[in-house]
C-alpha cells in the first residue's frame, strides 16, 4: 500500500497531478479524490485564484442580495441534447444563482453535473477575453476591428490563390438554430460546400441510415415517451453519463411499466448498472448481434407480419441475409454465448411496445450507417416504429446538434435536407431573394486532374464537400488526389474541438501546414494549442448561448427558445455579430442579411435571431420548420407547466396560444404558423391524423422498385381521405385529386410564380418547394401527410450494403475473420480517397494484433463534454475528474504488471502513437478490451502543452487525448470516423 | 415544524454528480471542499450502486456530542448547523461523523485545519438570514427563502430527496411499491435511528 502511494507520488509530474496525488491514498473508484477528501486538501490551495480561506471568496458572485431585485431568465442547458431548462437569477446584470426549472416537461427542474454548473461559464475565468493573434509564436491582444480586417483580407487572398473551396468552414452543434443557419448561409455566399460540424462525428451515420430507411434523420419519439415502453434496448449508449436526465424518464418508465431494460454494450456502463439485463459483446460486431436476434425472430415467426406487409419494403431480402447468422456463427463473431440473444429477441418482439436506443457506440464505426440500418430493421421487423413507447430513440449529442444538422452544417446539404441539387439552390435562392446565378459565380471551377473530369462552377456547387473527420488529410494530401481546385489552406473553426476525431498526429501536421487558422469560441480549444504555428492564427472570443438569444432543437425535435441571461462577458460577442462582421468585409453582407432585422450589437450591427427564424419559417417546408414562429416558441417556454409529462401535449386548460400543441413544436410542424399545426411528437404515427401530429413513412425513393410498390398498402394515418399509400404532394397531384380548387388565390399565385408560369414547372411545385404553404395546407385538410404515405425500406439499394452484413473493423483483433467479413472496398468519397481496405489488409498481413492485442474503445464521462475544453475549465466539474485514464481489465493489468492508479503508456498501431495516462483497473471492461474517455487534451504523447494556450485560458485539467491512439477508418456513406474500435498495447510507465 | 431529512434512493442514483456541482454552484464552495459527494460501491461490477452523501442532519448528532467548544446547534427544522466563529478546527467531529461530512480547508497538525465546513441543508448559519455575512461563511440560505436544498432539487433522476422526513418517506414507499423492490433508505438507521419499511 505504502509502496504504491510512494510510486504514484514520484511519478506525478504535472502540477495538478501532484496535487491530485497527495489527495488520493487509494482510488476506490474513478473519482480518486473521494477516498481521501477532507484529509489531504491542503495542496489544492495552491491553485491560484481559488483561495481557501473561509468558505469562499468574499467577492462571491453567487450571493444574491435580498434588498436588490432579482430577475429570472429562462434558457436551455448548453451541454447535451436532452434540452434541460435553466432558470437563471440575475441581479444587477450578474448571474447570481441557478434555480430548478420545475415546469419543463423535459427535465422537471433537474440537471446533471454539467447542467447544475452552467452558471460558471458566464463568469468563466478561463475564457478567451479578447481577440488575439499569434505573432512570431506569441499570443498578442488585438481589437475586433483588426481581427476581422486581417482575417477577411487573408481569406480573400487565399481565395484568389487557391479558390473558395480551400477555405474550410467548421461550424458547431453549439450554435443556436439561427446561428447554424446563418453559418450555412455564409458558406453558400462564400461559395463552398466545405462546411460541416460535430454531427459528422456523432450521428451522421444515424441520419444517413435512418433517413434512408423511413424518411427523416431524427429521433422518432422522445425521451418522455420512453415512459410508455415495455422493453428498452440500449445499445452503444451510456445515457447515465452522456444524457443523465434522460435516465429520469427511462428509470421511471422502468418502474411504472416494470419494463425490461436491456443494455447491450462492450462495457458494463453506469447505464448497465441500472438495467434488468446486461449483455457484453465484442466491439464492432453490432450487425452480427442484431442479425443474431433477427435469426431467432424469423425462425420462430415472432415478426409482425401485418406491419411488414403494410409498411415495409424488402423484408424478405433481409430474411435471406439473416440466414447466414445462426447462433453458432453469431457467438463466434460477437462472443455472446448460447441462447442469450434468443431470450432478448423474444422479449423485444413480444413485450411491446419496444424501443431501441443507440448513440455513438453504434454510429462511430466504419460500418456506422450499416449498424444504424440493422437497428432500424430490427424495429421494423417487430413493428416497433410509429407508436407510443416504441421507435428509434436516438439520443443526439450536443445541445443543438439536431438543429445544426437540420440547418445543413453538412457538406452534403443546404438547410433542411434539400440536398445540393439545382432545385435546392433554386429553392434557397428564392427564399433568400438572391439570384441563383450569384451563387454560381461564387463557386470554383475545378480543373481536370488525377484522371477525373473538370467541373464547372454549376457542377461544383452540387458536389458534396470534405468531411470534418478528414480536413487535415485535405490539407496535406497530394493536390492531384483532392477533388477540388486546391488543398485546404484555411480553417475557420467556430465552436468545435480539435481532439474529437482520430489521428491527432495527422491533425497536428494539418494545423501546422495551414495558411490561416481562425478559432472562434468561448475557449481556445485544441485548435489553439496542439500545433507549433507562429503566425496567421487568430482567436476570437465568442459568447455562449447564455449571453445571446435564439432557439435550439433538442434530440426529440422540440425547439426551445432561450433568452439572453447576461450581456456577453469580457470582449466576447455573438456568432450572429461575428458572421455579420466577416460578411461585411467579404462584400456580401448586404445581400445575405437583407431579410433580417438588424440591431445595434456590442461591437456592431447584428441580425435579430427572431428575424432569422422567420426566414427559416419561410423556407423550411421539407422538414416542417415553418410553423414554429418565434412568437409560438416563446409562448411554449413561457407556458411550460401546461405540457403533459408523457404526451408532451398542452391540455384543454392551457392558454389559447399553446393549447393542443406538443411541447417545443417538434418538427415537422407543418404549414404556416397561422395554420396552428401542433408539431409532431412521434414520427410516422398512423394512429393520429396528420393535423394532430400523425404521419406515415416518407416515400422519397420513387414509387416502386423492381416491380414492387414503395407506397404503403392498407395503412394510412387516422382520418385520411386517401385510404392507401400515396406519393408526395405536388400541384399535379392536387389537380389529379381535384383538390387544387382548395388553394386560395394568393397561394395559387405563389405556386405559379415558382413555376415561372410554365404549366410543366407548375405541376412539379411540391409541398417542399411551395413557399405559400398552400399545398401542405390542402393535403392536411384532407387528412393526408404532405410528403406522402410510403413504406420504410428494409433494403436500401443505394447504400454500399443494401442489407447490412457484418464487416470486421479495420484494426481487428480477429484477423482470421477478415477473409469472410472484409471491410468495404476502397472508394473515392467526399473529394478524397478512402483506403480502408488497403489498411485492413495491411493490418492482417503485418499481424498488427500480435503487437497490439487489446481492443481500444472510447466514450463519455458525465462531468465533461465533447472535446472538454469548456468543462475542463469549470472548477466545479474539473475537480471531479482530474486525470485522464484508461480502463483495463484486472487480467490484462496483472499480465502487464500494471497497478491501479499507476501511470501507463498506451501505444497505438499508427505512427508510433503513444499516450501517458493513469490506469484504472476494473472489470467494467472485458479482458482484452481497454476504454478511454475522449474529453481530454492538452497533453500530447507525453508532452504537457499547457504553455501553448494563451496565458490564463488553459483549462484547469489537461490530459492525453484518446484520439492520439485511434486510427484510420471511415464510413463509406458519411465519412464518419472509426472512434470505437482500434487496437492498442498498454505498458506500465 | 418539519423534521428535515435527506433520502438517497440508491436504485435511482446514477452517479451523475449533479448534487455535487449544484452544491458548489449554490454556495460557491471552493476547490477541495466537498459538502456533498457521491460514493459508488462495487464500481464496475454487477450490483454497482451509488449513494449521494452529505451531512444527514442526524437526530442526536454525534458531531455535536464530541465538539469541545459546543459549536453545533439544531434548528427548529431539525437541521444540524455549526458556528464557524466558535469552531477551533480540532477535527473531532470528523472522527465522530458516520458519514464523513465535516470538511476542512487545510491539512496540518495541531488544530490548524481551519474552520470546519459542511452541508448546511441550504440553511446558512447563526448570522442573520440571507445576509452577506452568512453567505460568506456558510453559503446561501434557501430554507429562509422557502426553498429546499438545491442538490435534491436538481437531482437528475430524483434519487436524492430532501424535505420533511414523513413526506419523503412516503414518496419513497410509493416508489418501492410501484417497482416492487428497494434497497432501503441508505443511512437512515444511523442518522435517524429508524428504518424505512414498506
């Protein structure tokens, strides 16, 4: 015992680690400080600003003086996607206290560690306080004027030299909806599709998989609705740490319904600790697990035949594929023994309604999209989509990752999933009131190279850009290999960490090679510290969503309006303002901002979020973002107490302005705000009329395929005047049904205008392009869903694997399985080559798994979020988790002479990568598997990079990033990285 | 008068630490002082359970029995508070406390630990209610404002309950009946000399 302690003390080198080491006699659990709290706290007084005299500093900002008035402002937590209401007490312009927001049906006053500490972020001693730039390697304070002038000048210069596509716009899931939309519009005006955000690395494969199955890429039900489920499968989600408040609904549902909560995960998570059953499997074998369940379902006839016949296309092909996954094969691939999966399959199929929850454990794989498709097929086979208590309950990650996805911070989409085709550009040109040709003029022509044909600007604007997972490859790759005019030369990074995608050695090289790096964020992030740049590097202090106003979309598609709590602190400013200032200098602000109400902001003019939302309302027909006017959204926040905990609906006693609505008007909220559509709590729900929040699967892949109909057969939403499947509504369809006469003259005029008075074009004006909302209104009036009534696709013929099949991870610990289950073929995607198969073959040929025998997976901790810079800068959170660590099974630790709490080197199979972290010996991980959280940065392969941060902005806690070790591997559809399975070796340091 | 108690439902607690940071936030408790913390048993093993721990405001509080300067007192709401002006930082209470509640700002020998600090059930100290003087020494006084302790109010899964002992016991009993199991009101026998039976 004593030897251990001594060893630890001498090994510790970092300031905090020394402090922590004196604290922890023996780590009982991962919060090592707990074991000795109250005994060894003396060392902590060393931490500069946090003096320990009496209880707190006398100038405490938390004291609310009862003699002064207190104002309570309502906003939404800026961490995960649950969307917890934050009640802020403000006195004299200072946020002095946080109160529970009991009225929110989503969180009912509660928070997790992060939500309960958000007040700190607006006092934020470690925030960026003023604009800075690097001059000769030193950070130097500059004015906003100078920063904006210089950045715009450099962007323009790079554009002239290398084209518009050489500037990469990395946006954020922390933007408000209005900020996200504005940033996407900014990229369009600049003339590039190289725009992306965190959805790429959390749920891009979900969006692709789900949208390709039944229409929209979003959670079908809600956190609240899980209370109705009788069986819950949680696979690849650790909600207890990643979405703690969702556990309120899951655990209460489990209690009241006596529900089965089955956690299927490589790791015995904190969520698993509260499950009725935990099933461990080998990381990266999700499809085999699901097919193993489907095998039993089909074998025993447990599938929902009526549902499949009416609402699902291609299940018979799935049946064929699943035949290849009998129990012995599945056990060999996944490691799940005996008839475990038979029991789970029977429960899921019979004890309905059943819901399936997944997160990044499922999505962050080279087979991410296929994993998602497998989950969907399981739901469809058992008839578990489109009703209460069922559905794909996809827990999104960040507070507005759903909204930012919706608004097209995505290299393959304009806002609201219109795609990048000419029709999409024309639609948004109409909404923005800017000629289509203007956008053509902004895009690069791409020369012929590498045997590929040249592209005109018109063609280039329809080609998806580069994914955020590989921006650094796009910097360093041979220019001949990149499918655009030139390499990436500049990164404009708004609200995005630099340590959340694999291959950080390469990311570091990419950062070093850039001509311009701009980081706009409340905190400096890894983008400011990882590299050795000396010049042309800017830090812009952006305020948090608590210091501005706007809406954000929670995971369940509910949109919540947050009001400004305090003015932006220090010299920070809002996204709105900074995007406007840049646009002004780049010469397109007048056109871009002409539809918005401009007001005087802190350092200049800025658009009001209300007027941005109104423009969204005028264009967001495809996704039903049209009914949520700012007025309605504000009324919802103001009347939270009237919404039901389970149905999320406002009852008959609610004030007229919200009566009958679902909380937050979850999209689709069809038609104009005046139509008063209530929003859609549960997607594809045929038990309700569309005007009441009902729906059907969306037929977006044609009307038939290989002779089989893709329209629903014998299923329709309640009260539909068309009692069968039907395609999407167009003006032609209205005419055919004789419903065109229901359009008002004003609506008709708009439709004719869009069709340029050409009868053929008018006929094709649809529910998603009709700016009057007339087509949607008339469809709803007749009980029909504007997008049609189709079948979900069990077979998605446009994807690399139309029916998912098991494919071994690139870095597999079972190389003998690769010949039967190889990764996808190499291909060019998102303007670059994806050479996963070459890499996998190399891994097999070189026997990499001999030298690196442990599977390494990664995940979240409750105290931190994302790249972690913000949360690791918050002392209330940082204190709880002071060290980066790796979880190692006792068997693996014993074999390597590793002691609990001791320092170890984790080494990876690419580029001699290594990370120095503490060992946490636990049976939470299976033998042969190691786990590391992904929130840490600031140490790089043993080097402490604290000095790279501008003085005073370094996060309190630094640590190695797991993504130093993680390796090559990208989903063939979305470019999602492989963040959950690689190989490593661990040795005592 | 109410008899204030804490109850942690270990079948609900997911160790999210909201109670810990809510406490830090409400009272601006400095780094190193933990009035509340979450203890996990069998971490990473089947049967893993967590409980949120702070001063339980015991009946016949042992800390008060051993305090050589009698700095402890019990309020009308049965909340156990102490007077930092009287406290000499001897640390006896930390040995007597079955819950590890007392905290000290310094570690040194011979009574120089500094004034003891612990959970006040969000009800301040002997200074006049809701004053700066009270806030600086003890944190905010939510009880005086008619509010309950923020840790319980913000508990993500409503595992941690605070309020009148009879009322929270009733809430817990209802839960146990609904779900058909319950591992008991952790620490109640030690703190309050009673168990919660269903």
